[in-house]
């Protein structure tokens, strides 16, 4: 009896580790295959079409490479991290299912396949949030997220099917090219539906709460969620970029993204748990990505979703590092000497020029200037912190900013240009818009936001603290709803 | 000011809840420490009732213990019979198994949720850049000023709220008869025990955060009860369930049988060896080296492996090496406790420059500053608008590469990040000072105190004949991405690594003036060629790092040999611990560096016994890391005063550790930390589960269980085993009411091997009675079931 029990226990454990190992190897193989193909065939990637159901192009391969990378890293991590977890096999299965649905999504040309894979993606993610089925709050969080995802699929279906039935085209490529023949009202309604689907997925305000309530998922699932799921909006909007241009909804996107980016960035400042802080940061970054779409730079949005994925996956997987013994600190006084201000300005402009030269953004008077402005402020901000630091020597102060911004901008430009080349055969993904008053206004709002943050003015507004605290609370029922005994 | 009876009621009610320690100094304490003066059974039942916690091992643990024959059938049958139960053990086991976990709605869900929100915001220790406004005015006042903005509360005007916490409390309580007050307090303090415990901790520790942002239980209750009244939450528990479930009686019987079986095994295993007892350690030839390690259960294995590698002697001593000190960290200047939390710090140890290392020190400091700047810089870039967006784009690729390296090649990633660079131990040396001395001015302490510190180390361990090299080996753990890292450090040092205590004691013992004083005053002669060295046992990799920068040339050759043997010991110790033969050291290192590792090492799991006796009694015996070992030689202890010291200090520390492991195991959600995989670090000092809720107060599942189902730690109350005359122990217990009460109330057990009565073993019963029937019933199972270390040795030779 004893032995028997032990051996079944053992075989159960080995089963789980074998399944997890095979799944992990499979994902790494997928990733290497994709990457290898991308590298060897770059930049001449032929579009491949199969009966109007599947379509594979440079963009497909790019997203495949990205998502398999994240899944492979996450499953390697989870193989060890979840050892002994009752639902480890289930976890690996869901990860695999999720990865395959994303891959299907970006290769689907038929609308039904697109809708189904979008739905599957959401269902797998919701299941991951509630994977611990003995935990009532996790179940609530999972149901809550699932409601959002179902709503997202509903809106996506409404938008896409409206176009499909009106144009009688059932492939994405078909209905995109048939847009010209459709009435403006239909185009607008469809675009609005698709935008709603996208911003639910990306947790834009006011649809942000599901993401802030999703911490019941095991850490590696969160990494996958923040690196490979929320940015689904970027993919969706890119696929439908032509529709967005046709419906004149880019400004709407720009405003939604912009507001969310600012609110979420402030909300992040008052979070007291690591994962919620990361979630607020994700919402802000997704806001920025959607702004990039709204500026007509879908390629920049795709580059951003990949780079943000790296960043956020890393931070989630290392989320256990936040324990530290420290002393209360008073906020530093912000003072800047004229010479320092000059250096900051100088490097800021230099950064902007380099960025414009390498990426081509901001060389003409169009919406690209907005992105260049952000680079300039970032470089200025970095320079400011460096020149102010007393432990650095003069030489270090002179060299460090240029080393940082040249390497940062250089590597970004490399990736941005690579993404642009891979997306070259897609219609309407790099169409800088005319500079509008709204963009200029947001540019100013960002600058104001920058100064408000820099000077710490926000800290003097208590009601704002409470409001932001409350809008960033997780779903009520996902906290302390049950008692266990 | 709050009026007195109210305060008394609050304090009484708060006894129910233990202290929650911050994870950067995670002390494994007894969550029921407020009830140590009442019997274990009564205490756990109270907590069971008020906190809704599980207080006994669950059926699945008993099933595993039963099937692995860890519970002796005879002992169990006897105990069942005594309680009038006549069915078979299997029958009772099934009865316990029929009891399932129930999940019911929390009737004060909204109240708990709102309180968790405000507590987490207020108690944050710097995770949030934008801290809660008005925080420095205290919890009640800060909340009072913000409450009007909180739409959930529906409080419209600040005037509706009393000016102080005590006014608010008084106003609410006047609607209730005074005899109900304590029930109200108990009910509400037990609702979020983790947060309540952290308020208790902050107040007692009076940390920097507390001084700046005070919070008291009165404040907490004032806010909580005010909100409760406002949102019409329950003020008192609906039903007052007092009935004791028959199942829990059964669980207690099984627990006792399991404990008794364990004691029998220990006694059997120790008495097998007692034949060789005569040759105690101080009579043979002087060994090549002696090592004094912490009493920690993890020292047991490494000591065995060191001893088997050469002519070495090892000793067990409390890992703070008897120096009740605080330690000032060189890198951040922060002072933290480095002695047991039950002892108040008399000394402060700081780092001073070793001669000729000025340049190295300034290099170290510069590096440190650059590191600090880097952290600050990254934080600013990530937080600021809009640089956060630009930063992500510019550094994203870097994170991508790090992600890949850290997942696939953790060792390489670690080296790349330069975390292997030498630390300050070889540049600086520790210097002892009084605890309350001013910064930057070292006055030092008088010679007689220095001498006393050194002497008591020898007195308590029984170390008498000195080898040329004597090592004081502290211990620390090394893991990455682990919020519970400090729970793996030295429990005797308030969850700090014990290396600095070890270095300090070695330095003191090397001082010529101390040696002269020892000889003049105590007739204790340390040979001139004996040199003391501080070291650290890395419990994750079993590496022993020797801080050897001051070892004279004359000892270098000897030291080299010891190092070679320590390396061999590391190999065999890791082989035994990890159950592998090949590359065990590499595997242990990987566990230390892998960011996906939730069980880098087992810490003190499996602890169940504390043996206070000469090493000879336990030598060559594999105790499987289940025992704390304190060296003690009753013949050198003239009147039992050393033993009294051991019982007052180390024994209480081991009891805390043991109780903590017990409760974290029996209810990992309530008393422990839950599963690591869904933890969420809060406020830089603790974890919550998932989206938030109560602060977790104890060890996570991964520290006490091998998998969600499979047990690792055995939740057994500590059995203390002493070799000394029973008469001495009786006297000590009479003098120390608190120790006697721990025994009488069954928080721990005591077994004594009396050398004055032919080493007969007796077991302490209530009220100074002794039971002689230990170890007689046939033990059904040997002490351990792993491959003995010797076999592994042979394998590794091949």
C-alpha cells in the first residue's frame, strides 16, 4: 500500500515534469525556427496565402518570433518556479494554448478564424488568472476578466462581421480593400467596435480594472499576460490600420491612449504592491502604444509592444526582489544651475536629432515630431539626473549621457527599422499625419505633466491621491471575499 | 489620551495575534506567543475559534506520516485507548479525511477590504513614490483628513469625525456595554491578523518608519470601528461557537503519538552511541582545527561532513556567538539587530579600515555610490512622465537579452552583473562599541567585557583544549528573487547572516590583552600558536567562506589544508542534501542563483529536537538536519549556570522557530505566507496574496512542503534533550517560571539523560514529574531513510 502510493505519487510528478519539459523544448524550437527563418530571409519575406484562410508575411513572423520567445522564457521559468504546484500541467497546457491562439490570430485571414483565435486568447488568459481553483478570490478575478474578454470579442465580432456582411468579403485582406465601397457610417461603427475591443484588451481607462485584478495568476502567467496579451491591441489596430484611416478615428485613439498614459503613470506612483505598480505601468505603456497608433505610426507601436514586453516580462519574473530595509526619505529639492540646464538642453536636442536621423521620425513637420519630443525629454531627463549626481566625475558626467543615449537610441532605431522593413508590405502602417492642434495640445500636456511630476506638485493634492487610489483598486470580489477553514 | 481600562482591553485582545515581522528581518517567532502562559491546547483552541485558523496538522499529513511509519502504532493505540477510542487507526484516519476545507463568505468583506486598502497605503515603507498624504500625523488623523474623499465611505464632512482616535473609539463604544468591549476588540483585531501583527511589530521595534509615521492599535480600531458603524458591518460575531469538534480531539491525539514516536526514535538512536560517551572531546589529542558553528539544524549535516574529512572537532553555539549586538552595515549605513530578538542589544559593531587598505576602501565606497545612483536613476526614468516611455524603448532590448540570459544561464548572468566581487570583509575589520554611542566616534568597551564575551563562548560550548586554528562559523543564505531570503539567515541573529558576530568574536579572542586577562583572571590559557578566524557557512551551497585577511603566515599552510577539506565537505554535504552524486555543488549554486527557484534551500524545516550535550553523543550519527545542537559539557559547568543560560536563551529561540514552523505548516494561509507563486510584495516589507488582502505573517508553502500535497516539515513540537543531572534542571526550572510554564503548558517537551544516574533517560511530565518509559517501545522506523553519507562518499570517489 505504502509503496504503491509512493510510486503513483512519483509517476505523477515525473509525468508533470516530462510534459513541462517537452512543452518548453517545443516552444524554444518554435522560437529558434522562427528567428532563424527571419534572420536568413531578411528582408525578403514572401507573403504566403492559403485559400484566403491563412496569410503569413513579415509581420506574422515577427509576432510569432516575439510570442514564442515570451512563451519559451515563461515556460522555462515556470518549469522550476511552479514545481510542486497542483496545477502545473494545467498551467503549461494553458500557456501552450494561449501561444497557439496568438499565432493563429496573426496568421488568420479569414474573419471567423480571427474571431475564434481572439476569443480563445481571452479564454486561455482568464483560465490562467483563475488556475488555482481552490481559491475563491482567484475564481472571482477570473470570471471578472472573462467578462471583459467576452465583451471584447463581442465588439470585435460586431465590427468585423458588420464589414464582412456589408462588403460580402470574408477575409481580412478582402474587406480591407473593399472599404472604399462602404458607407462612411458603417465604416465608423465598425472602427469604433474594433477600437473598443482593442482598448479592452489593453486595459485602457475605463476598461483597466481587469488587469489590476489579475494578480491571482501565478507570476509567470502575469509575465505572459503583460508581455504577450495586453498588447493584442497593437496587433489588432495594425491589422485594421486602413479602416482606422478610413473612419478618421486616429485622433480618438490618440486621445484615449494619451489620457490613459497620463492617468496611469500618476496612478503608478501611489501603488504599494509591486505587481499592481507594474500593472499601472503596463497600462501607461499601452496608452503610449495606442497614441503611437493614433499618430499613424503603427510600426512604432509594434516596436513598442515588443520592447515593452521584454521590459515588463523581466520585471514580473523578478518581482520577488522588492524587499528592502530602508529609512523614510524626504523628497529631494529640485534645483538646477544654468550650466546644468544648458547641458540638459544640449543633450536633449542632440538626442532628438540623432533619433530623427536614425528613424526618420520628426524630420518633417508632422505627427512624428511628437515622438521626437518624447525622446528629447527622455534624454534631457537622463542627462539632468546624471549631471546632478555628486558621485560621478566631470568626465563621467560628460560621457555617460552620450553613451546612454547613443546606445539607447541606436539600438531602438535598429529594431524600429527592422520592424518597419518586415511590415513593409502591409498597407497604411507608416503614415505620419499632419500635425494637429490636438497633438500639439497633448505635447503641451505631457510637458506640463513632466513638470508636475518633476516638481512633485501632485503630492499637495490629497483628493487626487484618494481618487487615484480608488480607481486603481482591484475588483472588490477578488479581495477577502471568503473565509477558509 | 485613551483611558486606561480601554487600553488594557485592547492589549488583552491583541494577545490573540502574534507579531508580523518585516521580511527584511524575518524572525520566525511563535504566532501564539501571547498565549504561552496557558496550555498549548487551550491556546490553539482560542485561536481556532477567533481567527478561524487550522491549528492541528491536516489529515493528509497524518496519512503520509502514518504510511511512512513515522507514527508508531503502539504509541497511537495507547493514546487512543487512554481517550476511550477503540476503533482502528485507519478508521480514525478516514474520519479525519472526511473533513474538508470549507469556503464561506466573509460577512465583513467590505470592511476588511477597505481596511486593507488604508493599512497598506499607510504602512508602506517607500515602495510608493507618492506616499499617503498627512501620514506623519498618525494613522487616525491621516485617515480622518482623507476619508471625505473616499466615495466608498460616504462621509461628507470632516466635522462628522471625532478629532482623535480615542474620541472616536469612545463614541462608538458607548453604545455597547463595557463587558462587550473586549469581544469587539478581539473580533476586529483578529479579522486581519497579519496587519494587526505588523502594527504590533512597528510599535515595539519603534522603527524609523514608526517614529516618522506612528500607528497604534487604538488608531486602527478607531478607524475600523468607525467605518464598520458607517457601512453597517458586523460589530460582534453572530454566533459564539464554543463547542470543540471531536475531530480536533482526534487530531491532538495523533499529534501526540507522532511526537512521542519521534522522541523514541531520537532516544534509540542516541543511546546506541552512548557506549562511546566516555571519550569526550577534550581528552583526545588536540585536533588540527576546531570549528564553532551555530546551533541551527543545518549545521548538523555540515558538521558531520567536516568531521569526516580530517582531524577536526566541531561545536554548536548560538549563532550570534554570545555578542548581543547591532551591526552597522558599511554599504548603506543602516543599523540592524544581530542577536536574538529576545535579547536587547548591548553593543554595536561597526566596520573600521584594516591597515593599508585605504585605496581599496575608497574604491569600494565609490562603487557602492555608483550602484546607489544607478538604482535611483532607473527609478526616476521609469516613474517620470514621459521619460518612462522613452526609457522602455531605449532599454527594452537590454531587458530582452537579460531575460534570455537569466533564464537559460543564471550563473553567467550573475557573473556579468558583477555580484561576485569581493565584499568589504577583507578590507575592513569589525570594531565593537556600546550600543548607544554616537556615530563616527568609537569609544570602545572595557577589557573585562571583551574578556567575558570570549570566556562565555568557551564556557557554554565546553571548548577547552585549543587547536592551532579555531573557526567561528556564522551562517547566511544566498538566494535570488526571494522575498523570504532573510528567513533562511541566522535565527539567532534576528534573521541577519551571523558572519559579523563570528568575525567580531574571532578578533576579540585574538587580542593579546584579552588572552592575558583570561589567563590571569580565569586560569584559561590559550596557546600562543592558536589563531581564531571568522567564517561563514553559506547554507544554500554549503560553501564555507573564510575571512582570512589577517591570518599570519605561520598558519597559512594549515589554513590551506582546512580549505581543501572544507571544499570536500561541501561536495559530500551537498550530495547528501540534494540526493545526487554528480555535480552537486554546481546544482546547489544554481539553486542560489536561479530566479525561478522557489525552494533554494530548506532553511530550518524538519526541526523537531534540540540536543544540549557533548558532540560525542551525536557524532557519526546522521540526524537528518532535524535537530539543533548545542555543545555542552556538564562536567565543566560547575553549578549549572551555563546550562541555565542555554535554556533561557537558545532554547527559547529554538522554541520560537519550532512553533513558527509548526503553525506555518498546519495553516499556511493564516499563519504562513501562502504559496510563493501568487505572492505580491507590498510596501517593501511584506507580501500579500494575489490582488491584496491581509498581510502574510509567516513562512510560505515552499518553505515547509515539498509540493502542494507532499509534506516536508513535520509539524511536531520541539523536544529538548539535555545531558545533565536532573536535579540541576529541576533547580533551573524552579528559578525560571517562564521556562517551567513552557514545559507545563506543552509548548515544548523535555528529555533528560542523567549522567549521574548511568545516563538514564527520563521525560518531563507536568509539575516536575518525570516519566521513565521513553524509547522502550520498539521504534518502527530508523531515524532517517536517506542514503547514508558514507555511501555517497564512496560513490563520489569513483
